[in-house]
C-alpha cells in the first residue's frame, strides 16, 4: 500500500472542494458524454425500484439528475462524516478515486443539516460505481449510553428528548446518512456505517425502515485490535457480509503510552454515582490507520466479486416492473425524519 503524503492530501482536497456542485454562489459546468449520466440514472432508478424503495427517494435522486452541468464520472469511494479521513486516505493509497466530506472541511458546502450539504453528499453517493464502497460515521454523541441521562434515548425511545436540540440534530444526521445507505444499496455499493458499541442508532425509525428494505449485517469489533489506544467496542453495519473479513486484518493494540481515560466516574452533589465522557473520549472518534487500512484491504479483496454481484443485481433490476413503495405512511416517515422536503425544495427551486 503506497503512502499518502501531506502534499498529495492537499492536492486531492483542492479537487474535492472544486467538485461541490451545490455551492451557494454558483455551480461549475462540466462537459461530458451524455451517456454517462444516462447510465448512472438508469442503474440507480432500476436499483431503487427493485428494492421497492419509497417513491420520495426516487423523486429526490431524479431532482439531482435534473441539475444541468454535473459531472457523472463514476466514483470508487465516498466517506461521509470523514473527520481525519483515514478511510479515504487508505482508499487513495490503494489507487482508488475517493471523496471525503465533513462539516469541518467546509461548513457552507458540507454541512449535512443544510440542503446544500445534503445535496452534495447525495450527488456523490449517486455517482458511485456499481459495487464500489462507502463509509459513514454519523455523529454518535447523543446516541451512546454515556449521554443517556440527558438525552433519554433508549431502545423504546430512540429519538430521545423532543425538546433537545442536540437530539434533533443527531436524529436528522442519522436519517440522512441512512438515506445515503439506501442510495448506495440501489447500486450494490458495499457500504459500512460505524457506531460506538453502546449506540442505539439502530433503533432510529429510519434505520428500522432501511432494515425492512435491505439486508444489513452487523459486526461487533474492537478498535483496540486495530491500533487504537483503548479497546473501544464498535459496531459496523454493512450491506455486505464480507465486512466480517476485517477481523483477518487486526494489527493488535497501540504501543502502551499513558493510560487513556474514556469514561469518568464521579458522585454528584446528591451522592448519586454518575459517569461522563473522559478526557480522551473525543479523540477516540478518529479511526486508527490500522482500521481504515483493514477496511480498504477487505474492499480490495472483494472488489471484483462485489462488482460482478452489483452488475447482476442491476441487470435483474432493469427487468423489474415499477414497484416503488407508494404508501403515504412509509414515504412520510422518510421525508419527516430526513427532512426531505427542504432538500426537494432546494433542488427544485434552488433555495
Ligand atoms: C463520529 S465523528 C467521525 C470521525 C471519523 N470517523 C474520523 O475518523 O475522524 C463525526 C464527524 O461528523 C462531523 N460532523 C458533525 N456535524 C456534521 C454535520 N452537520 N455535517 C457533516 N459532518 C458533521 C464531525 O466533524 C466529525 O468529524
């Protein structure tokens, strides 16, 4: 695996910033053969139809296809909520074409809570190659056990406190990340959604709606096995069973340094024992390079097979009669939680 230098990251990121078509000011116009867009549209809509996806998702992607001047050049990998972009760097070093998105790189084009940021993420997910790959790590801070006391989230109350702004943002980001997973599934993309081991995101109504449409594999592993300084139990949700192969590429724990503090135990003023996040919790959200490289190696090993399976799926999908899910209850669930109305309004009216 080749090393990704700082200069290479800088150059690649300059290109990524140029390729955010939904910039608030203007959109770049790119010349390309029309057939490329037609092929992407044919595949994606056939896949969504075959999965019996809600019609509102098909409407949304069609609005992106209707935007003139977008490049539909196929993409190998998309990393959303990318942070330190380790998964992207590992893909780049395998020689693949990858895009990382995170609000910290550009708040005006990459904030998923905004229609612009969501449209950009959707557009890149839509141009992934059949059988390509995607990694997402939606913000987990309000979904984990540690914040349960303030969020009141649980298996039976996965959306948490309705008056909490942090819960509302967490819910929206999770729902939008899951919309991207569904779009990926429609092209046979090998997607992986990562959450800490105590997260209750899988009980979010949109996550449950996704599970009713596509098969989702769940793997519990430890980041400590891939070089993280603490064990950090982690859940990986994926479209592909081969995600399990990541366990063949463990690297072992990091070199022992000073002890890490993920959790702090204390007794409050009323004498009640409490826990809260320790000083090293925030840093632990970044993937250790060993994990990103293991993920990338699994993708490389299964690349040909996943591409063949995706093509077979899309061939069958093209023959499926129109079978989008038209039920109002299902469509309004996706629309409400992922705020698709604001994205549809932005894509149709430009505001
Ligand atoms: C759980 S961390 C993922 C960390 C990442 N896996 C890494 O290796 O660094 C969530 C990421 O979501 C980003 N984020 C938070 N709010 C966001 C938003 N509204 N839109 C896009 N990204 C956001 C944060 O900047 C953070 O990097």
